[in-house]
C-alpha cells in the first residue's frame, strides 16, 4: 500500500529536520513544497507531502509517524 503524510509548520530548521527524518526513514517527496504567510504571527508556514510504499493493508489505525 502507499502511505501519504503532509508536514506543515513554520518554515524553520525544525520543519526541515522533520522532513529530513521522514526521508531518512524511507519516505519520498511527493510534489514540491508549499508556502503561505500567517499574518497573525508574522511568519511563513511551509508544507511538504511525502509518500511511502509499505507491505500490508490499509487501516485507519495506522500510526504514520511509526512507519
């Protein structure tokens, strides 16, 4: 099955590390990053989709952070 995750957060090193950790665990980038501006907090919010092929069948109970 193919799993999908979408990371979001402030465009900072912590966000990059979260995506880098997923890539190190076998996830692959899916499309380009997205950016938007949060005028309330005065910062850029980044987003990045990742996908991963794994053995098994889909269940809504899957913990994507442990895959």
